[in-house]
């Protein structure tokens, strides 16, 4: 996983270095040209031959610069997360301080509370898309439950993007309102129709029975903008309403590339996201179920899930000196996604290795009477090995 997410800052630095390189190159080229011109005249070359030779050398130099810069203006970021599910109830298990798992559990509950058909899809279908035959063969079979998982992560990404952009652009004195645009649910029908979480959660509350004021005691809190508009609310059974909008630089387009991918295309770069989930199981760190989730080893089934973000800057952006304040949100957004979704980043943020070492020392010093590390004596040495 790439830990450095400052892609916009990298492009600005490349641009500065490129301009310095061009300036030095022009100076050197001028001197070489004067020297070569004198030599070629002594050799009797015609003016046309000299011009053709010069044009060819300039072209070679430009191609060299582009080839050197192109790989650095395009990067792929791979974030790997974990979806913990209860094998008995099929519910998504929240993990304190791990934002994706907590949000996914909330999304599934909200979807199930409002759409009973999708609730059955989730509860009655396996998450794995691979089936093992009695003879040992493996076949792939699309699972509607795994499709819901991919849509949930896609919605998580889009919702994080919406919140981040609103925070970045609103009340920012460096931003000219005429240079930004707001993209709502009506502006992205191809994205909306392929994601049932986005389509449902962003639907107006007046069109949804769970938000009717017939029994206000079952309605949760509402978040209001300064103008009094409701931007977020909770309905009966945990139903969710989120006012979805993306504030982006003018000329930006959001389109669906395929069922698993969405592209945000601005004037200077494109950001394509792809969700990868096939229902493959993974393993949590040793003792994580007991020490952090307070559950048994067999009560948690973790699945691996990945988010791939491809960022490609246009070559012409290397020669654009101004307007970068409308695109610097990319760096902080990518770091925010790593913080909210990457399970490896989560373990670092909570200091898991330090915490489990402290639990082992506490267990050996004081036994299990303190209730914090009340696990069998063999668990700390055997449980993790049984996974492998």
C-alpha cells in the first residue's frame, strides 16, 4: 500500500523542476546551436539540412522529457480493508475506531430496515462468489450479497468524498464560487442506478415512509445546514438520509466506467476508483477477536476487501502555473480514505502491537483475574497458529 498520498504536491514539484530543466536546456541548446552552426557551415551543409537536424534533436529531447515525467504523474493507490461478519447471524460487526466496518454495519441495517427484499438478499446468500464442488473443483458464481458489499464500499467512498469536498470548498477564501460546480443525485443517473445504497439514502425524505412524522419518537436526530436545509437524518429502524452532493471544480464529470468502477474527471486529472470483493476470507491479528472485539475466534468471519484508486494527471497540467487550490483536496482526501478504510492503517493508529504486548505481559504478571485479558492460557500462544 502506498503511504505517500501527496500526489498533487508531487505534480507541482515536478512542474517546478521541469521548468528549471527547460530553462537550463534552452541555455545549453543555444550554446550548442551556435557551436554546431559554425561547424556545419564549415562542412558546407545547407540551411535546410541544418534546420531538419535541429528539429529532430528538439523532438528527441521533448520525447525524453515526457517519457521521464509521464510515470510520475500517474499513480495507483491500493487500500486494503476488512469486512467482519458474524457467521451465525450474517450481520456486519462494528469495530470501534475502524470507520469502514462501523459504517458498513450501519448501511446494511439501514438498507434492511427499509427494503425487506434486499434484507433477504443479504441474509439468504453467501458472500463468497466461489463454490467448491464435491469433486474438489472450484466454480465462480455471482452472489447478490457480494454485490451489496461492493456497493456499500462504493457508497462509503462517495460519501467520504462528498463530506471532504464540502469541508474543503465551503468557506474557503481562496475559492471563487464561479469556478466550482455542485453535482447532485440528478446529475449522475448512471452512478445512482447502479448503487442501491446511494439511490436509497439520498432519496428525499418526503418520498420515504420511514421518515413520515406519524411517530416522531422513532425518528433520530437531524443535521441542519446554516440555511435550515436537512443534510442528514436517521429514520425508523436506523434508516439513513444523506443529502448527496459533490462540490468540484467547474468542468468536472462523474461517470460510471463499469459495474465496479467510477471515474471523477476534472480538467487536470482523472480519479478512477474500483472496488474488489470476491468473498475471500482473511485473518485478523492474533487475539484480535478476544481482546478488541470481545468475541470468540469462531464468532467472527473476516473478509478481505480492496479499493483501488488510479490518479492520472494530464501532461498539460505540468505547464499550468495557477489554479492549483481547486485541486489540492486530492492529497488530503486520499490520506483520509487510508485512515478510514485501510485496516493496516487502523492497526497502526490504535497501536495494536503495543496493546497486545501489554496484554500478554499483564496476563503473565497478574493472570486473568483483572477481566481485561481473561483468555485461556493457551490462547496467546496457540490461537494465532491455528489460523495458519
